[in-house]
């Protein structure tokens, strides 16, 4: 009899991030999709590197990314959940003298124009 290799993994969402010239441009989205991660730097509140998103799917006509997270957000209430506590699906890494939060996610939809990304792959 074959072993059952299926296992249940909890997911949380849907969440989305909108296209933005700083932090969510086409180059960044390409790298995030390839890594399977959403990234975040120091939040405005100054509590360390934080991944932020909207607690909803992308709406018709919006440009951005939609995803489900493998870790529950630290903030469960309000329209802008965030992840900052390291866990099995969130790590904090140092890159180029800055700390970056990296959250493992399942991407559902990308509605940004990625054809003009200049990232060397």
C-alpha cells in the first residue's frame, strides 16, 4: 500500500498588495513570485521589518498581487494585517545593511504588468 504523502497546511487570506513605485513595483513582484515570498521592511510605526497587506482579494481593475499566507497575521483586526513575528513561514533576514521580513505565501493572482520588469533573471 502506498504511503499517503498529503498533509493539511493551514492558509490565511485572501490578502492583496497594490502596485506601488517603492516596494511593490514590477521588478520586486517578479522576484517575490520566483521566491514564493512577500517582503517587508521597517513599518512606519518603527516596530521592525513587517510584511503588510490588505485583508481582501484584488478588486476588479486594481493592479497588484493577491495571495494566501501560510502563517496567520500578527494583527487579526482591521483592513491592514501585518506579519512581524518570526515563525515557520516568516523569517527576518539582513540584506544590504537592512532587515527584511520574508513571508512564505501562495500567489493567487498577479495583475501588474510584469513584461517591462528590468530584473535580470
